[in-house]
C-alpha cells in the first residue's frame, strides 16, 4: 500500500503502487469493505477510465465528495471518481492536457516536461485548488477542481552553468 487516506466521512481509502495494483479500495473505519474502483492487473493505460495503474496518493474533497487520485507510478495523470458510487468523473495530465501514454519518441524536457513524470501526491485546498506533486518532474502544478491549469512551481532545480 502506498497511499492511505481517511476522508471526512471516516472512510479509509487505500492505493497500492506495486505491479498490478490497478485498483483503489474503500473501507469503513472498522475495516468493513465498501467499494473497489478498478481491478488488479487490468490497467488499460492513461486513457482507461475504469482502472488506475500503481496509484501513489488519493484525497477526497468534501464539498464535491470526489476522490482525486495521483495515478503516477504506472500512469501519469490525475483521475477523479465520485466517492460514493465510484463513477468516473474526469482526468487530466500535466498543464491540464488530456493524459496520454508514453511513446518511444517521448523525450523528457527536464526544464519543463510536457507530461507528468511521476504524479506522487494530490491535495485540494479549502479554496478548491488542486495541488499536484510531480516527483521526478521536480515541480508542483496547481489546477482548479475541474482540471484547468493555473500555475506551476519548480522545486530543487538548478540553473545550468
């Protein structure tokens, strides 16, 4: 298990980052199984609306009761589900663009990558801004809850000599 989150209704959400962990599990605080989003070993990549792929983190935003998932070890996106029904709502990649699967021609631009390079964390602030940490991209990107890009902050980068 990589991501564990207790939401505003005391449900416990678990995401795994091991190979084949293509699901999210929801339990009561007493450990009773409630719901599963996705299925083990079933990820269809960055455009799959039913499964994740080695998700790193999750967060339930109380005003909308939506589950935001940093789906970053196997995919490179934020994906959002209804926290009650598990219904897919929306997803996005870096800069709010549609998430895509990497191709052999994908070249990582270290100064400002076009794609997320390891979506590792997600949180939604009280004012409805979604903060996404891109671990290998060494940055935070900020979005509206609908996935509209707002800004980014680079972290730990050095200027070339």
